[in-house]
């Protein structure tokens, strides 16, 4: 009986020790495995960022710069068309704001891209070309409705990207560009809503069912490039004042 009890005691103790050892290994293993693990969010940020004299330039920063340029490539002609086809003064006014706001932003983004040595697109992307085709095929009140809703939906999605970039960028040029984009995009949202054609229920349903859009391929890291030309020559009217540029003169240069 004694040998049996001793054996049982030893076996029970062994099981307890084995269990404690397994638990310790399980606790230590994640710490060890994640401590040297690549592919985390911070690793991705560092791997996709490049150094510039204005601060680190991330992949999201480059994506944002590209999106500002793309917005002007299709919203400038859309604004010009709205001034010609809009059946109400509110629609024509929204078109005027698009023209002048994106003329201003396009000049800003081309300056930023040139200073960061980034290449910019010269053509709208396929989705933007499809939006322009839809507008081309519309007339009368249907045109007003399509114009207001297509442009309002696009601006709503850009608005969230601007906020994300402004909150997280480490690059001073991108930060100032995001300030200007925020002012301009919000102005466009307001004038589009003032047309009276925006379907807010459809916007809410689309936001509730849509998955986050994947980022498109950002431009290559900085390198020698040519700054693209302006997408469309326009003459701003005296009745609409553009938001001031966020960039300020260097105090040392004026002293």
C-alpha cells in the first residue's frame, strides 16, 4: 500500500509540475515569438515610409497626395459641365465651387509633389471616368440629381481620408495640404447639399453596407520626376474667395 501511495504521489506531483511547465511555456512563447516578429503595424509603417526634409513620408501620405490630384482631374470638368447643364442656380454655383476649389488644390498638390519628388497621375481613374460618363449621359433635372449625389458621395469618402491623414501624418507639407483639402472638401459638401438633390438616406445606407476600400498602389518613393501640367485652365470669378493656403512663410526668411 505504501509503494502504491508513493507512486501515486509521485505521479500526481509529476503531472502538476508538467502542467505548470506547459503553462509557463505557453506564456513565454507568445512574448518570444512576437518580440522578433516582422509585419506588425509599426514595422509596416517604417518599411513603407521614406525620409524627407519635411518629415517621414508614409504610404498613406503618398496615397493622399495622389487622391488630391485625381480629385481635380475629374471634378474640374464635372464642375465646368455643371455650370453649363445645371438647371438651377444652386447646381451651377456648386459647379463654380468645384472649379475654383480644385484649381486651388491642384496647384497646391503639384507644388507639394514637386517638392517631395513624387510622380502624379494625369488621367482620372476608371471609376472617375465612369462617373463622368454617367453625367455626360444625363440631362435636365436628372443631370442635377446625378451631379449632386455622385459628387456628394465622392466627397464624403474623401473627407474621412483627409481626417485620417491630418491626424497621423509626420510630414509638414502633407499636414498643410490636408488642412487645405479639409477646408475645400467641406465647402464642396455644403454647396452640393444646398442643391436640395442629395439623397441622405442613400448615403447612410451605402456607408452602412460598404466595406473599407483598399488603398490603391501609392506612387514610388521620391525620385526625380516632372511636375504634371494643370488639368484644365479656368478663370476664377470674383464672387468666390478661395481658402488661404496653409503653408506660411518661413519667419527666418522675413527677418
